[in-house]
C-alpha cells in the first residue's frame, strides 16, 4: 500500500518542526554558554597578600610573651619566628607535655594562622 500525499506531508512537517525545535534549543544553550564564558573572563585576580612585617613582629612578641608568662613552661630554649601569621617554634623542650603546651599556648594568640612545630624533645634536658 502506498502512503498518501497527506501522510507524507505530515511526516515532513513533523520532521521539520522537530529540527527547528532542536536548533532553537541548541542556540539557547550556546547563548547561555557564551554568557557564562563572558562572566568568567571578567574575573581577574591581580593581587597577592604581602607579608606585613609589623603584624608579624607583634604576633611574634605576643607568642613569646605568652610562652614566657606561662608558669609551667620553660621558654629558655625556644625561638619564635613569624611570617604572614604562621608561627614557627624552634629549639628544645624537655618532654612531650612541654611540646604540647607550647603548641597550645601559641595557637591561642589572636592573629596566629598556623603553628609549625620544629621543637626537639631532649629528655632530662641533656
């Protein structure tokens, strides 16, 4: 049986409408992608945070003062350095308790972002 012209025309019209709908959807998706690309191009990071020497010195002195004022911690063999809010503790402590105490005291100071432990444990102070 041969399809009639009207059935053939209907199939053609439906196919054309489907292609137009797909093309429209693709065009909208492409437009959204272009819009997203332009938004990302507008974001430019141009600055880096420079270390503030005055703030680092202030934080270093506060940590040294806190270590020195603690009645249960001997700070005679501990050196404190600060760079961009990162405190480094170097030197010698006498046991694990002193090591943990030094880290705890240092972390409590406002402005300290991180504490790096470079302390050695010398049992009995030898």
